[in-house]
């Protein structure tokens, strides 16, 4: 399974990790039919997306929108070259994710303990105990079958309840995640509080603490319009994986008219315009929006580039690249 | 007059140049009453904005929305510490701007000659002749009364008609503007084609060609959502002046739902969150939107931060800065 992690037929510079089928779908009320969820994942993979977080292993009574994630994982695992990621809230969810065949498992740890208690009803110590249990379960698997295991530091740029979280506390939790068996520590701007300076600072101190290889990805929100500027800061600081959501599905509950996650289409456009290879074909990616429009007709889709269209200079450059290849 | 240029009571790191009263108003059909135009400018200056492009010296039959710019300039010049900028299409407009007392005069030169012929009905040679005439008129003024004179390279990141414009052509035109008497060469992403790599590249080659001091400001659009990421790239490349428009007034005709100019509120939030001083008080700036809502009730206003609100961490940091000051 793990052999699939970050693989792919052609070299890319930046891994765009699509989280819409998990983060988008869990943020809306309508339930997307199983066949449409699978079709969405297949279409994005066909557009060149290399990693998709396809669901979350939570009880259906809590998130009915994500019921049947095991079936979605199995479908996604049949797509060659796709890294199939799943979110898990605890060790039980991780066991289900492993059984389903996920290549990558992410467990969130809110660096704000108030937020952790309020939203997950678990203290830092309790979450870390779950992480250790998952770490042990993964190590018990034969080598080559172990999923990549990420601990994601949520509310990393501040909490709506506690405000700023001290650097020392974030670093202590990152070190604890690695000690408990994580392969990687993710950074998540759950509250949309990040700015480019804060992004660079946090990446630098985290990499100093747990090593460069263990800090590769970031999950940013566009709540305050800084999403892509924060991506740029993260790239400058050396990160290579960026989460985003097709059409910004789900929006942001705190900011009407704003996408929650950054929009995959806009992110890929920025990266490709900068000459960074994502492996993703933009017109094919735009076409995937039709699946969302058809099956979630009442949900607004976000994104600038699908409306504005590709610049003439971009299309011409893409043609030249194709000819050269 | 020129003494006012970039002056101000307290030091700032980045000059946010508000262009809404010119670029915003000229892009919409309704005509804002003269009293409201003045009130808008006064309120933004009171919020700490140091430079405002208050209008354009074009015949009222072409842009009735900007009729009476001389009266607006005179009003704005009565505000202590405010740099009053005006756009001019030609030497006749520049004479009017000088007579009205503008501190800064900007003439656009489209680096795409097709665009220049189509939109301004003038070749590069004809525009440069106007620039030379303006340059001579300014030099004829007594020292200390000369307005700052900027030539703005529009369609600098590509043209919807011609596509990419060769670097050599842009540099030749920048040098010609300086030779004809400009103090500064501005960069304008008229078509919303810029990306962070292109922004850094163009700034670097322009500064190499005409000198660092002559390349200080940039006018970016948010047509494709990269506005603030492009700002970040421009700051990285050393620029210190960024144009923006309150509420993104006027929108973008090519991209429904997108602001044309970058939104002043979001720009100031990003800069201040990064610890860069703009001199602008954000809550006071948000309040200026009410003038627009009252007098242009049918025009949508853009911006993420006015909806989402300031982060708790930002407000706390601002309090600490106030206490320390």
C-alpha cells in the first residue's frame, strides 16, 4: 500500500492533495450519492490529481455524508497511481482505514486544548494515546503494507477560543506525534488565521524540531482571502504538498461568499503559471465541476479561474511545453 | 506640491495607494454624487490612507462618472498629509491635473501596441510624445512645485489581444518613459495575467534597466484570484507601493464575482498581519464601506476580511502594539 504514496508516472514539483470528497462533503447538508462520490474521485484522478483524501472513518450517525467511506477507499485504490488518503478521529477509525486499504492516514490533533476538548471531546493526552495505538498497529503490519501516517496540527495559527497558541506548545505536540509513531506532521490553518509570515515561521521552527522530511504538507483555508498568498509562503519555506478542495466545496461557515478550503482549480492554476509541475490538466479539472453541479445543485462552487478562464499567455506556454515534451 | 509625495506623520513600511475613486468609479455605470466622492476620500484619509488616486482628467463625455475631477483634487489637497494622485490620458489632461494641484500624475502606456491602438487610439510613439510634453511642462515648474510623474506600463503581464509581450519591448518602453521625463515607471497587470514568478521577473529586469528607485509600485488585479499572492511576490522583489480599491469597487467585467482591483481591506489586513506597517486603521477602513453602500446601493462590494472579521490573534497583537507605542 505504502508503495503508492507519492508515486506517479511523471515527475511533479508540487503534490496537490484534493480533500473535497472528505472536507467538502462533510461541510454540507446534502448527501452525495455513492456513485457520484466514486465518479468524482475517478474524474479527478483522470485529470492528473495524484492524492485524494476520499473520506473519513467516523460513525455514520455523526457524519452521514461520509457513510460508506470503506467502499470509497476500495474504489479509489483500484485507480492506478492514486494515493488514497483518509481522515481518522481515533484508533478505531484507523483500524477501519487500514482494513479498507488506505495508503495514507491522517489524524488531527488540535494544538489548542480548549478546541480539542470542545470539538473532539479529548485532551491532548487522550489524542496522543490514540496516535500511539495507531502507530503500534501500523508497525505490526508487514513492511511495504504500512500506510503513511500523518498527525495534523490543527488550529496551528491560532484558535477562535484561545487565540494564539505558544510555539513551545506546538513544537512539544509535534515531537509527541512523531514519538508516537507518525511519519509526518501536517500543519492546518483550521481557523483561517494564517498569514505569510506566520506560515514561514511555523514551518521553520517545526522543521528544526522534527526534521525537514517530517514537515512536507499544509492545509490552508481561504477564510480571509490569504489562501494562495499563504501557499506561496509555504512553498518558499520548502513545503511540497498542499491541500485544496475542488470548487471550494462546502464554503466557509464564518465568511459568507468565501470558500473554506483553498480552491483546487485556482491553486493548480497558480502553480502551473509559476512553472511548477502538478501533473494536472486544468481543462480536465474544470470539467470535474460538472459532477458536483449535477449531484449537489444547491451548493455554490467557488474559484476565480473557472470563471475568468485561462490567460492567453498561459495557454500559449502550455502548448509550447506540450510540443517540447 | 511634490513635498507631499509619500510624506506622513509616522513611518510606514508599505504605501497602500487607493485607486477606487478613479478606477472603481470609472468602471461602474452609476454616478457617485460629488459630495460622496469627497466624503469617501476624506474618510479613507482619516483611516490612515496616505495616497489616493482621486480621479482622471478625461473629458466628461467619455467618462461622466469622473466629471469634476479638478474639484475633487482641490478637496483632497486640503487634507493634510495626503498624496493626491490623478490619472491623465495625455498632455492636455496633465496640464489640467497640474493646474488643479495634483501631487502625483500617472499616464498609462500599454506595452501591447495593439491594445494601445484599440483602447487609446494611439501608437507607442504618440503616447511617448505626450509623455515628453508633460515632462517638459513639469520641468518648467519651479522646483518644489513639480508633481511626481509616473508612466504606468499597462498590459505588462500580457495582452488579451497580443498574448505575451517580449521583455525587450517592455524594457525599451520603460527606458523611453524615463528618458521622456518620468520619475517612476509603474507596473500594471491590466488583464489579470500576472503570477508570482512573472511579477518577480518583471520587477527584477525593470529595476536592472531603469534603476531601483524608479520601480516602486504595482497595480494588480484579482481576476484569477492571485492578487494577494502577486502582492507577496512584489514585496519579496522589493516594491513598496501597492494599488488597491476599497471593496474592489467596479468588479471585473471578465470574471463574474471577482473584484477587478485587489481589495484594499484584504491587502491592508495581509500587510498588517505580516507585521508591515501601513499606517491604516482597519476598523476605520471597514467603516468607509458604508459611504459606498449608501451612495452606490446596487454595486456589490468585495473583500474577505470585512465578512470574516479580524482574527483574535490579530486583534490581540494590535493591542500589544498600541500599548508598546
